[in-house]
């Protein structure tokens, strides 16, 4: 069923900070979507942020109408799109102890097999939250290692998690010294076959790595006993080899794969995953830089890739559209960027491309692809109108074009209905009826 629902700001938060919803983002505030995830029972969760940072306003400003602030917001929707609850967490003006949710970069959502919501962030911070968003069940976190600073390993888990049909956890973890950088960057893909719970943390078995020789490793970097390769903690020379960059070496003579980065992998089946690798980005523009959507099995073998995209004509570097989504129950993968919506089968064959140069699909340039629901629907977020669009995908991917056309037409109608119901200000939606939690 095609659905449209808003990324709504909690009314009390808007009132407390006297947010001027009519103000342009150039005035120093904004709303930004991070991720969306769907549960098997039909519930949908959205993670997004709201902030205000005005030049010239100090940290000691007391007036809530002008003081700087930042929060992460998690909203839960029912299967029919009703806002059920929201949770505010991770205030930017706190010391980290003000929120039970561990803050960090590149935050993502995942609904675990038992219904628990996990929120993960770099470096390897995972927070488990009750499905109704009422409380934090557990938090696994680690200090970010820095050069010449004392390092406390902590109780980290993973920087992102995705779930396979049988309940395996596809994880990404960080390492120190990737490409000789002096901080923690995502570098290892692994699988956990046991459950992640508030009291137990499963072993993640590494199956792939990006940088084969992270620099300056010491015994401190064997920091996570739960991240293992062939029975030993990952670190130093103990890691899957050849690394993905070694397998791709020689394909691109201009830039190579040094300083490349690992995208968030997605499961295409219980034992097959799409692992995206993107070459380095440049300040002056990166369109045409190489990228690979590698097919990697659960033994760490690169069995192929998603075919059919051109490095220049289909570049995800335009607008930095790096997300992939997959439907592992039906063996499909999807990618949306400024040039089109792409769909592949399990063998990596491109089955559909909806070109955004055409009038019917041009509106897709305003959306970001976030995830697939367990029943195979695409979940897109409109970047300016702050709305989630749920797009049913037909059984035959060659019929994807008319299905998306219908979804975009329905989106326009449902958006009009929501405007009458919610009365948004400059596409900012505010709710006052849902249950609000502070985590």
C-alpha cells in the first residue's frame, strides 16, 4: 500500500526552543533525516535531527529563543502511518551523560528479530531501545581512539547492523589507522549468528575488510574480543585477506582505491550481501570516481557485483547518494541517486533503471532511499518536504516503472491531504498528540 507520513517535530520541543518554523535554513537551523527502518509487524521508525547553530551566539546563551541546540528524534509509526510515539535524545549541549542513547556519526536504525530497535553510530556504538520507544534497554559504546590520548576500549558493538531473513546480523565495525588516519573509521564487515540482547553481546565473525593494513596498530587495537577472524580478535595482521581494495586493485588507473570508504552493506540473502565501496571524494567534485557494489558471500568470497551502472552517467557522487537497500526475502537490491532508481536481481543483473531525466521520474531527485520493508516496499524520504513515501514493489522488476509512477502521483494527493490535516509551516510538521519520551 502506498503511504505518506511526516517527519514530525515534537510540539514541546518546538515550544521550548521557540523554533521559528518560517525561518530559512540559511539562518542557522534545520531538520535532517538520517534513516528509516520497518518492523515485521508493519511499524516504521524514522531517525532524524533538528538543530540550531547561529553564528555569534555563545554556549552560555540562556534565552531558549536564540540559544543553540541539537537533538536526535526517533518517531514510531503504525502500519497505517499514524504517529504513535517519539523519543528525543542526544542533546548537543550535553556532556554525553544527558542521554542514554549513545551519540555518534552516521547513525542508523535496525529492528532486531525480537522487535527491539537498535540505533548504531560510529565508532561501534549500539543502543537498544524498547519497541514503544519508552526506555533504553542497553547501550554498547566505546571511546573514540585518538593519537597520544589514553584509550578506554569500553563495551563497543557495531557501527551499523542489518538483519538477514533467518535473523543473522550483518555488521560493520571500525578500526584505528585506516588509510593512516588517526581516528576510528569503518573498515570491517562481519556476521553475528547469535542474538544481540541487553545482557548478551554475540561474536561478530569478520568476513571482509577495506584497508588491508591499518597503520600504527598495537595491542590496544585488539580492542574488541567479540570481533574475530578465524578465532582471534581482529587487529594488526589478523583480518580477512585479500581485502576488498586488493581485489579491486588495478581496475582504476587514475585514483586507485586508497582512501576509499566502506558504505553500509545490505543483505541480499542469508548468505549473500552487497558491500559498497566508494573511491575517495574531492573538494572540487567527484563525479566519475569509481565505485563498486560488491557481492560477498558469508565466507568472505567476492562472488560478483551489481552490474549496469556507468561511473560518470550514473555517478552516486553527485549529491552524495550512497545508500543501498535490499529485499533479502526476494533477492533484490535497489539504489537511488540523482540520475535514476536502479533495481537488480540476486545475480547482480540490472533489471530496471528509472531515468530521472524523464518527466515522470524527475521528482525522484528530491528523495533519498533509506530501506526496504520486510514485505519488499521501498522507503524514501523527501529531502525538503520531510515526508516518508512507502512504495510497493511489483513481483516483476520490469514492472517497476508504472508502480513508481503511481506512487509519485499518490504521494502528491496524500501530501495535499496531510497539509489540510497538519497545517505545516514551510514543510515543517509538528505533532502534539503522540506520546513523547526523553531518552
